[in-house]
């Protein structure tokens, strides 16, 4: 699936938007598998609110179901169930945009973040 996310033009905002989308994708994949994620993530799914306890619980769940999330060097990752790849997060790219109709000059420049991901569960839905 390919899609775009709009963000403010600051490195912090761009990274936060990308991390939020990655987290939502991981949760989507795990929930599609029927994995009970209670206690693995904060209620708001905010990356900044994830605690050590959340990480420990998630690690236990992943080990229980034999799921591996492998981070690659280029900020992509793959999800495996045993040895079968069931999901991938691909490299994103950012496009700078201008909105001249915006009155506030600080808000005229923004970015579109182009994201791409794949999972076996998306194919079943289509």
C-alpha cells in the first residue's frame, strides 16, 4: 500500500509522523494475526509514551508467537512469522510543498511524506 502523510517542515515533526505511521502499521499487522496486544502499547499509540514495561510485554508476546521484527539499516523493516515474511515497511521519501493561499508564512511550507508498506493481511482485504 502506498500513501501520503502531511507534516510540518521540521525534522522533528517529519520523524514523529513517520514513527507514528510505523507503529500503527505494526499494530495493524499484529492485530490482523489475532495477537492480544493488551499492555504492549500505550492507549494513544504515541511513540513517546512507550515505556520499558510496554517493550518487555511486546517482546514476550513476539517470542510467544514466534514473530520477529527485523530493522534494516535504511529505516525499513520486515515482519516474520517463524521464517515467513508477512509484512514489510519500505523506504519513505519526502516532498517539499508550498501553499501560497496560507496567510501565515510559517505554515506555507510543508511536506508530503510518501510511505509504502505491504502485508499479507492487506492482500486478503483487497
